[in-house]
């Protein structure tokens, strides 16, 4: 497959063995594997901007707005609970426990 100069002005023709559509974890794993096998790979990814204009780069939904951010928020909540309960285990912790991003 190739991209001709007429389709992308100011760019020279490029030839690829594989075009991966989607820069999420699956797409990036596929691209990495193909590159390790000596293939010339291009990755394309598009995200419709949110009403606030938010966009992200490679990594997909999980890395940028899904699984990973959710784990951060969940861990912060668990940590807050642990700090709040620490006095039951002999820790001296200023109360009330507060959080500010």
C-alpha cells in the first residue's frame, strides 16, 4: 500500500507493509510485533474531540480516559480510606483527612 503525493501535498510517497488503524493497546501491540518482524508499519489513530475539545494521542481509550485513569481514581479513594482508618492501627493522622487534586 502507498500514499501518493496528490493525496497528501508536501509529503513524498511512502510505502508500508502494514497500516494499523487504531493506536490503542491492540493496535500498538500489532504494530510493534510487525516491526520486530522487519515490516514497515504505519499507525493511524483518530479521536473525535469531546465537547470540551479534549483529545488524546496514542494509547487508546484504556490508557487515556478508561482503565488507567479509573485505576488512579480508585487507588486515591482506597488510600483516603486507609489514611482515615489508620488511627485504628496506632497511627497518628491529622483529622479530617482531606484530598485536593
